[in-house]
C-alpha cells in the first residue's frame, strides 16, 4: 500500500468475488514505532469492467471506505516541589498521557486487474488499484487523500 509521499506499507487482505462478478475486499495494515501505533482498515466493493473484449484484463470501478486510527501513548514526568524545613525538595510523579485519533472516510475505487494464470480452480492475478478520498475535515493534513495498492493474488474457486 502506498499512501502518498512514498509512504509504503505492507498490507494483508482478503478478496471475495461473487458469481455475478462483483468484488469485495478488506485490507488491513498498521505499524508501531515507539509510543505511536497506526492502524488502517479499508473495505471496498467494485464492479469489474471487461477491457479489450475478454476477461484477461479488467477495469474496476467502485466504492471504498477507510478507517484510520493513530494512538500515541507517552509517559510524561510531572515534578512537584515541596518545601520541608526551608529546603526545596523535588519529587516526581509519573503519569500516562494518551492521545487517540480515529477518522473514517468514503471515496471511490478505480483500478486495473489482469489474470496471469489459471488451472483447476486456482487463479493467479495481479492488480493496481487507487482508492481516492475527498479530504473533508482532514484537508490540512491530507492524511486520507489517496491509497494505492499493487497486488499479486492467488484465488481458489469454492
């Protein structure tokens, strides 16, 4: 997953294909660095469009919903000063400060996919998808503007 500004993230996902051809995908990724934890979940649904008159290459158009959570857990030290017999002594108390930000956005899904190989109900495919979200309230940070995904898929017919 590429989130803009060349921020690449490894992503895990599951894709469902209905007999009618409609696609449903759920993807999740996250990372933890120091006191910061980031988690993102994308749920999308799309309609494949046949390109070049066959099923080998398809375009995808659909809707996408993203939920992003960023949590910062930090320990801050608060020093209280007390005077004992005209002498200043410093004592420290440790408290936990936490900040959590959660945002959800709805946008559009556009993509191209191609079937690489298929044998006995097992399909190997690749796709490039772009999930585009209006900036909404995050117009200043642009944190939910776009997500791009380059995938290699292995599918099994049930």
